[in-house]
């Protein structure tokens, strides 16, 4: 073989290797979270392990709650095992971006977070509500006039109530939620203002008082967080939540864990 022919042969071989390498790189680039989840046979879901009624230990020490119902539905839709991973408010975003978890439950939307992660559609209602006994007529903020109301000092609940309440409202501020609840159920105050997570615990346990949600002061639904550019996973999550909404499963979970029927309007940002 002449030197020229050898040179042409070497160039051709190099091009073939380069083409093959590009093909492998393209295949790797196309691999995404759904492929990884399917290959592993499990989806890793970041949850707060002590966040009733969304997720907390049950009598048999397994984690149950509204979030777990939804996470299980997503795992079932992907036909994989559900693997729950306990996270904290401080580490959960790094857990997601480091791919220690595939998705995060109970993530509130914010523009700051959107710079780092993506959001699937809202799946869980989170709102601040005025709660009082069924016998007390309260339909709107004007009805808070001359009423005594317990609230956790310095919280978003406190801010929302202060902005909404008439000047004659008797706002009594406490240093923690247990004190707020105790003030309400003991009759120290006529009403209390809490998030629906705290409120659900009171609605479930105080049969004699017959407490109910009177009206909402602020709505900020929870989303499922995932890494950016994971379009297939985002669609799978959205489809699973949409199915639960359509077939009534999400409403069942709301009644079971939040002690109130699901209002689809509470899933709007």
C-alpha cells in the first residue's frame, strides 16, 4: 500500500471511530431520568418524614400521608418500586440536583427556586385558613370584627391575618402552634388561623367542638420538584396527578388526610 493510500485509510478509520463515538455520545445524551428510574426499578422520592398529614410515621412505623399516596401513584405509573428518602428543608434541593432523589414532594413555587429546579403541576393544596366551631357564623374577613383569634407569632399566618382583620379583631399571638391550638380548643379564643396541615389535625380530633374551615386567607399549593430538562419525567408526573384528579383518588386522599374535600381551585398558584 502506498503512503498516500495508507494516509487515506487512516483518515477513513478515524472518521468511523469519530462517528461511532458521536453516536454513543448522542445515545448517552438522550438517556434521562425516566431511563435511569426504569433501569433501577425504583424511583427515589424526597419527603419530609415528619410532616403530618402529608407524610409521617403511622402506627406500624411506615410512612403514610397525602404525599405518600401521590408518590405511590407516580411509582405505579412508571411501573417501579417507591423508595422514600427523608430530606430536610436545608438539604432537599442539593439532594435533587445531586440526583440522590429523582423528585421532591411538597415544594412551594418561587422564582428563586425556579432558577435551580423545575416544577410539575400543583398536586396538593396548601393554604392559610380561619378555623372555628360550626356554631359560630364566620364567612369572610369582615366577620372577624370583635372576634378573638389565635395565631402563631411572626409567621405568614400572622402577617395574613393582620392584613385582613378589621381593627376591632382581638388577635392573640402565641409562640408555637401547640399553644395556638390549645388556646382555640380550650375556648381562650373563638377562632384560630393556621395552615391546612396544622388545621387538619384539629379537624380530625375535636369532635365535640366540631371545628370547620371558615374561609381562606392565602393559597399557595405544593408542587413536585424535579431537575431541569427532564421533560419525560415531568410529563409522567403530571399525567399521574391528572389521573388521580380525574378518577377521584386525589379527592379521597384529601378527605382521608386533610379532612376536607379537595377543591381544585386550591391547586392554582
